[in-house]
C-alpha cells in the first residue's frame, strides 16, 4: 500500500501549533513558579537570619528595649543580689528575638550621664529558628556565649559596694531615660526595671525629713522630670530594715506611681526583694 505523503492539512498544523504554544506556556509557568519559590525561600531565610552587628542586633535595629537600672549607692546582701539577678535574667529570657536589654548602674553622682554596662540584643535560641533555613545549634551557641554569659558577668557583684552619702535614684532614672529610650525607639515596646531601695536622697529632692504627702510626687516631678511615655515599669524594691516604716507605708508606693505616672510610665509590678539589708 502506498504511503500518504500529502502535507498535513491546515487544521492539523493549527492543532500542532496550539499544542506547542500550550506546552511553552506551561513551561513558563513552571519556571516562574520555581524562581518565585526560590526567591521567597531566600527572602524568608534572609529575614530569619539577618546579619548581626557587634551588639547582636540586626541592621534594622532592636524590636524592643528593656532597660535595667541598679541602684549602687548602698550594698545589698547575697540573697538580695541573687534575687535581683534572677529577675533580670528571667526578663532577658522573656525578650523576643532581637529584643535589646541594657544594664545601668546608678551611683551617687546625680549629674552623671550614664553609659550601659551591657547593651545587646537577644539573638534567639535554637527553639526560635527554622532548622531548614538556620543552624539552630549555632544560634544557641551565639546566645549562650555572646549574650547570656556577658549579661551574667555584668550583673555579678554589682551591689558589692560601699554605702554612699547620696542616693539620687530619680536622677539615675532620668539619665537612663535619655540613654536607653531615644526618639528612634519611641514606637517600640519599652520596659524599665529598677532595682533599688527607692529611698530618694539628693540635693534636688530627698525623702529624709520630708513627709510623703499628696503633693510629694508632684514636687519631685517639678525638680526632676523624666520622659517615659508608654514605658512599662517593674520595681524591684531592696528592703532596708532601718527604713521599714517608710518603705512599707502606702504613701511610699503612691509616690513612685505618681512620679512615674506623671512621666508617662505605667508601674506594672512592684516586688519586695528577699534578704536582710
């Protein structure tokens, strides 16, 4: 039988061209989807693992700021120091990944511009990263060696100090406000932890010999104002046996809530630290 060598009809050519076009479109869609997937994976990995600076913060900056002020104008017992350290370390553990913590020592110099003893972001732990886009063990190692260990070292022995003649804790908080909460972080979650006996004694304002009446916080705010708008505050109160009547009085906490409230802050917790001081 002779083979039919006639050229394909026009309809058959159209059908073949249509199939080739559909195949080309399909290849384009598959290629685009693969490239988009690779790009999305790259962006996810880059966002999850940004390049960190010496302070362990990403280039975009911290996602929150926690400032810790330790009053070093009077010594504290080992029990009290351990309790403060435990609270601060717990606060650091509660930080979101790339949340920053700053540690300040507020001394007797009421005019000092305080610089942090420690200032780093929490780089996260292995439980906070994706094992497919990160190295959980390396992240944990960075957390332990570059964040937690230096933080513990900064807290060690902070309250092994001699007794000072003055205790300008209001001025210390005022100075920390400037150093820890600049305008650039005004929209971030901010937290202030104050470890102190909270017995203010400076030339500008002192609790000694002055009753904590209804206008005490107002007078202190006029003498020593601060800007703490939107900041959450936790007070770790170092109890002084010689000043028990003052520290246990309702007016004492009212004073601090009033002064901090006038500065725009909110006192979330006030906790008496254990130990005899």
